[in-house]
C-alpha cells in the first residue's frame, strides 16, 4: 500500500519527482531548512515538494521546468500544479543536494535550491535502469491529477518490452486512464480518435483529454494492464484479470494496486 498522509510527522517535507516515480523521498530538517541528497540515474530530473506525503499540500513553482531562482508557492491544492516543476541541470551519476527553506517574502513562499556534491559511478543494476524507458499513468482514480509509474515487466520478444500496472475498479465498476511517455506530463499517450485500436502520442494541450482507455467490470475487481513497447513507443495496451492467487502474491510482494 502507498504511504498515507497520516504516516508522516507533522510538518515533514518530501521530494516527489520523475526519478522516484512521483513517490515520496523525505527531506531531513537542519535548523530552519530541509535537505535531500539524490543520486541521479538519468540526465536532469523534475520535482515538486509535498508536505506530509499529501498531494493536497504541494509546493511548486508557477512555471514548468523552473530553475532555482523561481520561488515555490504553497502548500496548496495539487489540482493546479500539474506540470509545474523545478528542473535540475545535472548529469547521470551526479549526487545533488536539494534544499527547501521559507523565503523572506512571507507565508506560503519558499526558496528551493540545489547543488552538485559529487559524481558517483552507477552500479551495473543502476546502469540497466538508467537505460530503460519510463512510462507513467494518469487515471480516473486520481482525477487525472497524479502520475504513477508503470513497472518494467521484461522483454517478451527480442524487439519488444512490456510495462504494466495493477488497478482496482472503484464503486462505479470502471476506471479510465491515459499514459505518459517518459513520465512527461506534456507527452500524452492515448487511443487514436478515429481508430481506437491504434495508440498515438500527442502534445498535452488539453485537446485529447477525452481519448482514454476504459476498463469496465465489477466494483473491487483487480486488473493487470500491460503496455507493449516497440522502438521506444507504446504499440498496444491490453488488460486482464489476474487470478486470486496472483493478486495475493502481488500484494505480498508489496507491489502497489492503484
């Protein structure tokens, strides 16, 4: 199960980013500031800051891909923060220290900065991860406000790879979703408007928000969604119900069910 807001200490701050699958890495408090060291497996990286692991308490800049001279605002309702991130200017292997402090401008204004501490070689496993494609999913279960990562599930053939996620149907007995290439909010992956069996990528300008995949069934049912990847692009999206034994095994492994 993902961490709940109540699990965090009052006033705790967390970096949520595309390198941690938009999860939560806790910052450590030192006096009047909070800090986190991250070892980057990819070029750059985009992030926001959440208080108490709560998506309704986000601190973010007011522009996309902001530099450290852009102050943060919040914590605020995350509904208006999609794509508003700071972007690191860093290389693979860099260890970067991210810092958060209240700005002198007053309540609700924050200074966010970062600095390179050192370069650290990647392990063989980290090298493999750094070369792997990334895909995210935004769905009706979060009102399309939050992005969550697809898990790499291997290479069924030499020229294709598979990524997937698990989702539980809500009380209405259905869920809908879209995918995001490279976990980038601007790169929307969805069914073609005229040919729903064809998968396309488009710039996320709001015109494709109605182009979604929908799973229908009974409330509480769990589905395994698989995206087949070829030449770096999503070729096909399919889903099926895992057996009860598979669901139990999955839950025991700690894998999230959205």
